[in-house]
C-alpha cells in the first residue's frame, strides 16, 4: 500500500459547491469531508498510519447554509496532531477585502509555517486583527441567523434562475450558484460573450464559467452568480432577468 506524506483538502467543488446530481447527498464543503470521506480516512488510520498530514482549507468553516453538514478533518480522532487547518474572516464575516486569516497546526508544523509566512507576506493591519477577535467572539445566534439569511438568498436566486431558463443545482456551503446558460444563450454564444451581454443589455453581472477551468472549453456553457446581496437587490436582478429571458 502506498505511504502518503500529505493530503491536501481544499475547494473540491469550487466555485459550485455542487457535485454531480447522483451524489447530491454527499456534497462537500471547502476543506471538509463527507461522511464517506471521513470513514475512509479512519480506515487509512488503521492501515499503518499511511497518511502523515492533511492540509484543510476551511475558509468557509462556519456552516453558511442551514442544511449544510461538515466534518472538519482535524476533528477526526488521531488526525488532530497531523492536520493543518487554514481559515479566514473573509466569507463568514463578509470582509473579503481584509485578508485576515489564521492557521491551526500542531507545534511541530506551526514553527515552519510561521517562518514561511514571515518571508512571504507582511502582517495584516492591527485594527483588522482586533476586529477579527471581536467577530470570533460573536454569540452562536449570529451563525444561526447568518445561515438562515444565506439560505433565504440562495433559495430566492435559484428560484429566479430556474424561472428564467437557467439550469442550476443549489449549493450547500457557498454563496455562489453556477448556472448552465445553454437554455438562454444565443446561437453559439459562449460564457464570455453571454457575460458581456448580461452586463450591457440585461444589467446583471456574472462571472464566465470558463475562468474556473484549466480547459476553458469545459466551462464555456456556465456562468457564476453570487447571492451575498440584499434581498431587494436579488429581486431587482430577478426582474431584469425576467424581462430579458421570459
């Protein structure tokens, strides 16, 4: 059996947070594991500790949608001393421009991480770090309310997109919706041309799906919508989409 030095677990379904429909119940979140993944990881633990380290990108480490379930790798017995967890304020607290984050790691790994960080970047502004400590001290109800708010917005946008001819799968751990444009695109219009038309003629901005693929052709029928907006903003976007595509 092979001996694994490190497993890197990150945005396995970015930017969609959706896997194929046949595995809909097993959708994964950033840096986190489905029950099946966790079971397999435990099995590996019984096979001569073949997995030495796991690096988990958990930038969305607070459940952002009500039905989202997650298993952080560091919570699996036996992995806590070999897991490097990377997280940030960006998504959970809606401060993506701050670039304030942290790493949780065992002492043997943390010293090397600190040294590398020291040579790669300058420390985040002190006031932003102070604000981060306040954010991390918010009561549990904050996260309950946040999950409910994002779920409401997700459901609204998915409903609008389906009504106006887009094919979508609801995400379960991110505030993006990847939409198939083949039901609304003109002729051989690709994602870039469609995104341009959306801005110029419809008044709704989207991100071309091809930008998320190493082979752009594989994303040429997709665009990405985001729903971390006011409800009235999403409703206004819905009206513009209805005028354009219904």
